[in-house]
C-alpha cells in the first residue's frame, strides 16, 4: 500500500510505501526534509503530524521527549504511515538538488594524522560525477548490511577525491578494519550525499564554526568551500579537544588565520596534562564561544562533534546568547555506542 504525504507550509507531496519511514521516502523523492543521524538520536528531522496516523519506532527521548510526542511531534526517520498524512516541517532549500547515489570507491591513501585518527583518501569513479554540498556525509555499505556514516572533509571543488577523518573506536566494526586491515587500492561502496548540514552561502551573517574532535571534518569542508567561493563573511572557528594532540590539523587552522581575511581560530582544550605545555584556552569549547560572543543574535552557527557538545551548544546559545533557533545548523557524530547508551 502507498500513502500520500503532504508537507506544509510548502504544499510539496511525496509517496511513502507501507512500512517505509517518512524520511527515507522524502529523500527518495528529492524532498528537502532536514535530517542528520537517521537513527532517532539527533532530533534534526523533528516535525509535526497535522493529519493522519503514524507509528513511531525506537528513538532516544532526548531527541523527542514524551511531552512533544503527545503534542503531535514526530521524528520522521522513525515514523511510518498508516494513512495519507499532512506533516509540518521546515524544508531545506536545495537539499534535493544533488541525487543520492550508490557508488564504488577505491582507497587511494591511508594517512595517520594522530595516534587515533586516520585521514582516508578515496578515489571516485571517473565516469560518474558525484556532487555534494560542503558539510554533508556518506554512508559506507558494509557486507553484513550495516552502514557507517562519515562526513566529507574536503570541499566539492576538490573532486574526484574524497577525504574522511576517522577516529578509532576500539571494537568498532568499521574503524577496526580501517586501522588494522584496510589497504590502499581496497574497494568500498558508499551511498551519498546525505544530511542537511551544509554551508548556507546565500546568507551574509558572520559564521561561528564549532567543532569537537573529528567533528572538524565537515567544518574543514565548509571553510574550504567558503574560501573557494570567495565569501566575504567573517568566520571564527572554535575547535575543542581533550588534549592538544586531538587538534590533529592545528597547523592548517593557524595557516587559515594568517592568510584568510576575516578568519579567526580559537583552539580550546578541556583536559590538558602538565606535560602538554598547553597555554591556550581551556574548558568546554561551546562555553568559550559564549564568553567571547555573548550576543549571537546576528550570527549563524555551524556545530559538529559529540552529541553532548552539540546539544549543549544548541540549548545554551539559543537560551542565553539570543541565537535564532533557525540559525543553528548541526551534525552530531552519533556512534553505535551512543545509540546503545541512549
């Protein structure tokens, strides 16, 4: 059975098969519903069901509290229809412009940039162009049917190569393979581009770029894209880590600060040891932003990293620093361990 879904206020419509979640059907139809993790953990795809019946699958309560569900809100990545629906969602302009594809890719280089971080260089097929927006991600299609998501760390103009920043999660199904057995020239398959986290280059507002750990990957792509497009907007990057070595491309960021007009860089370390010799900013990285920019009412924020950092930044920037909620763009790196703990 096929159900018809109408999106308000745009009036766009798409079809959803019985048992299919609304987000998957919208992506297939090129409808730009916002989304991130696709697993009920981040809350990016939250919207309201105005008419019709759905069933909600498993999700984390922080992404959709019970009180909001009782008010008719739903996570579209977890919701399957039982009738025609009318839903309310803020659509992302241009999200459906680049088709989602399944492609093979060859490992061209494995570059270890820290004890626990590898930059994986992938060669794309020469015969089939792959277009994406800076900030989006791909999903590797593993042999057992599972998927693993990684943001692209280079801007689209760097084609036909993709780079990914992969942190070793001990016992991780995919990262153990990357760190222990993967070789150059290995063939992988992926699907993409995915996600509604990308540079909104039509805006002229100053940008706050906020990253923790390998959440730097899509932020790097966004900075490279802004530089390539010669955007004149001020940018300030706050990159946080537990120890100085977690800022594995610190030299690149310092180079941007020296050479890119209007770009500033603020590294922040939370758990430096005496032997690290760290003399820079300390504490939580999102709090450093609040100390420097107590009024964010005229800014855009792009945040990527651990869910706890992204959630705290969203909540406190909007509540305490006057950031408009619609100007906070985020991608939380939700691992299998995060999903299990949630």
